[in-house]
C-alpha cells in the first residue's frame, strides 16, 4: 500500500448517476469515492445526473482543499426520452471539461455511460487516465434488443479504452476477465465504509433487527413479515426497524397494520448517510433479504451488508449470488436461501441464543477491519499511478 501517494498533485472528475432528490440523494459507491478524495484535499469535479426519469437537475460541484468552491445547476434531462438522454449527458459531461483550461488527471466514470466521455476526452488530450467503475452488471439493460446491443458495445469499448476497470464483486471481475480484460487493470473494488466515521457502542439493542433500503419489490417484505410473526412467539421483545422509503411503502405499512405488528415493526423513513453510520451501531442484527427480482442483485456486491458489518452487526442475507467469498467465509453473515423457514430459523438463532449471537458479533467486529475504504481506494490508486 502506498501511504505516501500525494493526491494533491492530481485533479479528479467523478461522473455518476444517482437516485433521490437534490440534497437527498441515496448514498452510493460514487459518493464513497467522492468522500475519500475530498478528504485528501484534491481538486475535484463531481458531475451528477438523475437516474431513469427522476426530475433531478444536473449538478456540477467543484471542490478544492476539502471545500466546495462552486455549484452549477445544469439541465434537467429527465423528460428527454431514453436513450437520447444518455447521449446528451455524454456530450454535456465532455463540455464541462472542454470549457475548462486545466487538464484532468483522473476521470472516474460510475458505469459505462459515464466512462465513455472520459475516454473521448482522453483521446482529445483533456484527460490523462480513466477508471471504469462497474457498479452493477446487467446483461439485459434494455428490453429493446437494439438498445441493449448498443449498450453492451459501449460497455465493451469502455473496458478496453479505460486504464482501470473497477468491479464491485468478484463475480463481475470474472465476467470482465472472460471478456478479455487483462488482470493488471481488472480490479475487484468491493464495498466498504469509512471506519473513522463509525463509533462502536457497548450498549446496543440486541433484540432489534434493522433493514436499510428502498421499500420496493427488490426486498421480499412479505417473507420477512411472515417470518417475524413466528419469531415473536420465541422472543416477544423482538423488534424490526425499517429505514427507507419507496413505491411499496404503503403496501408494507398496510400489511404491518393488518398483522397487528405496528408496535414491533416500525418504519422510520429515510436517513442521510451520516445518520446511517451514526445510528447503525445501536442495533443488534442487520437484515439484507433480497428477492432476486432485479438482475443487478445477481451480480453486485451489497453496500448495505458491508455497512452493517462495518458497524459491527451480524447479518442475515438472502438472494445475493454475487456475495463476496470473504463475506461467506467471515462467520459474521448467515446466508440463506429465499425461504421463509430458513429466515425464521436464522432470526430465532440470533435473537434467542446468546452464544450464537456473540460468536457472529465477534466475527463481525473482526471482519470490519477489512472494510476500510481508505485502504481499498489507496491500493487501487497506487496501482493506477505506478
């Protein structure tokens, strides 16, 4: 690890799509890279677009010495039909750099559509190095075959036009290797957390399970609720708190009410990321119950699971075939099938057996040491600059 790398000698661009409203964005890998680099006091430009059809004004924020220098609000591209919108965003990103006098040392594109302008700018001599960060891999990105083929052509072009390919799971890295990306630039950059921002606590709510996430069909809430009813028969003090919001929130609230679980199953709304890192260590167990409803769950590492572990929580996880091997071997995560009986059994074990809980808790506290994003990113940038 190169602890002496002088980040302040370099300037960076991060181009990212995100979910949420202005100043209420859902924290993701692009934001983690931003936090890391901004703490290094680099010159940094952060370009953000809304994902899908969200009414989000494009934001171009400039930072230096860990301080925001300026914010430019660009166009809201959400009303422009896909795929035209994506191509307009590509040229808009390029325009933001071409109009500036300084040359960019490192362009970090969070997905292929945000990496492509960096590669074009490199060919124009405006960018030195390009990182293609594969946050998720979706074989069928578009329903229309022509659009899907174009998307994968862009994806392949970015693989070989970039200086590094970052993959957030080993499954993705292996896919990239089969696609011909050489090992020296084909890196696994799994999710983690800034451990310096997390304060572990001695007094925690051992009987409370917490779920972080969008309240959508991607999480199997029906299975969770049915299992939790059985858990309450074994531990009447058990509770679940759900942190988030989404399209299925009304439906989930209705089920909770109908099942008479309103006192033991609470929906707390969305927290910003600082609140997540502050509050998570107070809870006993993290739940990450995916339903494999969406393709990206099949290939991506889970940021949620990594943050649970970084905050010292044992985890119950299902429906995530791309879970890192080290997660499976950590002894801190119960990985189950998408099965109600298995979920019930896992929750009962952790909520009623102190020896089992303490073992998983101890393993979580040990495994968290491997999740420091400062170490993960330092290693990657060392590789880039050597």
